[in-house]
C-alpha cells in the first residue's frame, strides 16, 4: 500500500450522557460546531439505549420544563447512533462507564460524579467549561 492510499482513519467515537443533549438549551452552545473545533477530526456520536430510555422517561414524567427539555434532547438523539445495551445496569451512568471502558469511547457529560468515575479508569471526558465552551479532560 502506498502512502497516498492510506485507509481513512476511523472517526473518534463519543458516547453522550443525557445532560450533554441539554447543553444547547442550558448554555446556548452548538455542540456539533464546538466538537468540530475542539477535536479537529472526524467523530461519531452515540447514545446508549439506557440513556435514551432515561430521556423518554423524563419526557413523560418530568416537570413541564424537564419534559420540554427532554423532548428537545430526544429530537437531537434521532440523529445519533444508538448502541443497544442488553446487559442490565443500576443506572444509565453505570452503563456509560462500562461501555466506554470496554469499547474505548470518549464520553461527553457534565455530571461531575460520572466525570470522576470515568477519569478514574482513564476514559477521556468532554464537558462544558465556564458555561461557554467544551473541553477535554484526558488524553485522546
């Protein structure tokens, strides 16, 4: 294979936590544009099935504001790849930790506790910094 015919590099895989889908509403940040700027490489966003279920539950059972936000998040989620998690977990966060570690994905979350759990197992985390931009904690 010649140098000119290198196979295309795999896109970076990123799992989104439910709160990542609320970022455009909360902070008026276009997450797709910010991720392009931050990463400067191809990426693929994914949502785990337990996170999708959590959003659907919030849309049905949350306060009026939470229901509106969840409905918006679900519209964004329609554009994402959904990873079906067949194993049962105590929480969507537990599923995110296990899948990100096993598959080597990054995670986009603003949940401080989840971020710490992920950093403790060396999973890079994308989060909102100073309510205005995205940042990565960890090495790609």
